[in-house]
């Protein structure tokens, strides 16, 4: 499997397709497979897509630390340098979208466009830690759907919910219903700084967001619990196309890949594919803000 060595870390990647260069980053506790179920096959005729496993995820090396979006943005620059990618379109989901935005802040000359799907922002993590946050109820409901019991006193206990989430089967793709490979995820959660680093904004403070000059396609489900971040970003980013996907929650690349694909094509100036006229995503500014912690059920490893 192809890897590049960035400093002392080996990072796994795959490249498929032909056309305009595009680099895609998965979310928290996920891996690059999220792109290859539907989105990469749909776009491979127009884009040469490089999908990467973030440090500690998938087949990339696990390190004790280095999981802030600042560190991961520098990993991304190393990958681009090693592969000779000068100014690709960056696509990120959730934590991966945060990394893309952080990269654009640090290295604006290396970005063509950004597709940010369900970005969370460490600078807004305080919203997602409130005991009254609606996302706790959503998280508990997803666990109870598969028969896992969450005691009342644990319904806002991050560590408990994260570990219990590793007991869930896979929710998407051809392996739907099968058990997860839990051990690598347990190791990542318990023996690295990942959870602490997730809350560190570094240079990507709220005040820094307006300095991101790249064109950004900002996509969220209209039922997402990250809408607090959506509201902030759509007002703060200077060049932004905000889109709410009707009926979507947090896992758009898995839940609504066709809608995401059409929005990406439109943002990049490509014609709509035949039969896509039925999709219409809302771009209204009146969506209610409902912030969410990045739900670990996205892990498909």
C-alpha cells in the first residue's frame, strides 16, 4: 500500500481518477475508505483524487501525539510536497474539514478551493461540551438503536460514550452490520493525545477565520448538530458558498453521497449529471443552530 514519510511518520494514501487534482481527508476516528464507497467512483472521471489516512488512522502510523489540526495541516503539506501537488482542491469531512481550513490559513498559496463538509472547529468545542447540548441525546439514541444501554448518569459522559460507541456495528457500506476492528481505535483514544488535541484550535481561532481567502463550499445536513459551526463559518468566511442538504445529519459522505457529489461538481464549475435535477439543497440563512461533538460512530475501520 502506498505511503509517504513525513518526518518520522508514514502516512497512507490512495490516488484514483484523472483530471483536476483533489485531496480528501476523512473525519475523527475514520479512514480514507469513506470516500471510496460512492464519492470517488462518481468523481473519478473529472478529478484525480488523493485520499489520505490522517496520522493515527487507517494504515497511517500511530504516534503518541501530533493530532491537533495545526499538526495535521503540516502533515498535509508534507503529503502535497512529496506527491508534487501544488494547488489542489481540498475536501474534508468533519475533523478533516477542520484540517483543510487550518491548512488554508497557514498555506493559502497551496489551496485552489475547499469543500468543507460538517466542519466542527476546536474553537467552538465549548458549545459541544454543554450538558444541555442536543447532540448528547442524538448520540445516546444512536447507541440505543443497536441495543446498547446508556445509564442516565452517563448520558453526557464523553469517555463513556466514546468507548461504548466502539461496541456498535458498522453503520454504512458493504460491511454494514459487521463488528468494528476495535483495538486500533481503543489504542488511539487511550494511548495518544488525540482527544486532548481535538480541543486545541492553535492558529485557527475564531478571529483567524476571516483570513482564510480560499473559496469555500460549506456543506452541512439541515438536521446536523454542527449547525452552530455552520452559522459561524458562513458569516465569517470571506468567500463562502453555504449549502444545507435537506434531511442530512452529520455523515454526508455516507448518508447522502449523491447530493454531495452534485454540489462539488457545481462548485467546481462542472455540469450537472443526467438525472440530478430532483436534488435541491437549501441555502437559506434561517437554519436553527444545533452544535454537535464529532460523533465517533463515523469510524468505519
